[in-house]
C-alpha cells in the first residue's frame, strides 16, 4: 500500500517535495517508482529507486532537477523537485513492485515502466504556474 502527498501549486523555477508513505511491506524488498500523467497524455516514468542497493533511475526530462531518496526506517520515499517547469504539471503517482533478482542483477531502469508496477497510490496534483 502506497500513499502520495505533497502536491500543490508552485511558480516556475520553484521547488516541491513529494512524499510516498509505504505500508504493509519492507521498503527494501520493493522497487518504488514515481510516475506522472498530464491531461491528455499517457502516464510516464519520472524516477525509480531500489533502496536496498541505492540504485536510481531518472527520465531525461527530469534528470538533474529531481532527486529521489528514501528513509527505510520511516518507510518513506521522497521526490525532491527543483527548477520546476510548466511542463512538469501533472498528477504524480507513487507505485511499488517487488524487487526481483533480475532487477538486482541489472538495474532499476529495466523495470521503470508503468506496466511493471502493481500497487499504486491515488496520485497528487502538481501545478507549475505563475
């Protein structure tokens, strides 16, 4: 079970941090993904993290601006978003999938697709506008 929080309205160039609260499983046994869906567009991957091995992935559109992190003791995953742009406006989702051996051997990038995740939060809206 995952629940996102932290969305809101932020001006271009601003920052916002989203939180994903995990319950019902140990955080380091799952891959946590951040996805977003803008109106009229398909859901796309933003970032994924394997907290057991500190393996992260970022889409090209957010690389260098967004940072994913975790606090395994608190069962929390964060997405720090900086230098926000109007095109970052979307509903952001946190999702979870089991960390399997193949992912541990290769990288979290290989599974950072919406179709690979089975447990989803309800989403939180991020609006970047002046």
